[in-house]
C-alpha cells in the first residue's frame, strides 16, 4: 500500500501569515540630534517563488504553494530619526517571508513599507539582491524619502 499523499492545502506552509510586521521592534535613537547612516546586510532572505520555476516538473514542488525557494540578500540603509530598528526583531520579521510565495518586487516594497511604518526614518533604501534563477539575476531597489547629501 502506498503512503498517503500530503495535501499541500493542509500543510503548515500554507497557514502562515506572511509577512509579520508586528515582530518589528525599535529603540530610541541615542544620537537623534545627528544625521548618520545605518547599513545592514541580511544574507539569508528566503521566500517561495509564487509561480514555480524551471524546476516545476518536480513532484516535490507540488507540496509547496507557488514553487521552489528563492534566496537573496536584503540590504537596508537608512538615516534614523527618533527610532532605530532592533536587529533580532528584523531577523525574525525577514524570516516570516519564508513559507509563502511572493514576487521579488512585492517583497522589497513590502519590506520598505513595513520598516518605514515601524521606525519612521528620515530616509531609507531597501535593496533585494536575489540569486540567479533561470539565468536571470534580479536586483530590486525601493526608496523612501530624499537621500542625504554626501
């Protein structure tokens, strides 16, 4: 007798609520009277391709909503106002993208929107530098506010 098939609609992968901006925490900027830049590289960003991919003929992918995993680096640069982003909460927030399908463009813009809503920076840039898939490299950039003069 064959083992029972897993119904992907019943998998915990599909019950996650993604992303989870309520995970983001901030702290008071200790130098709010000074303009300075904070830069963070998050090299372990993972989400699922919302439409599959070139590997979509693999039977295992039927268990995933959308398809194969996407990997990339999220680069966040900002000039804080009164609040700074707390790093552990940022990590947990970025992990909340893991189990659902999302296009790169939507992921990067959603990250920017959520980070701006939680920290109200003077300026922020989010870059999604995604691994090559199907021979195409994607780098998505979203910006809030006017970049500081250099």
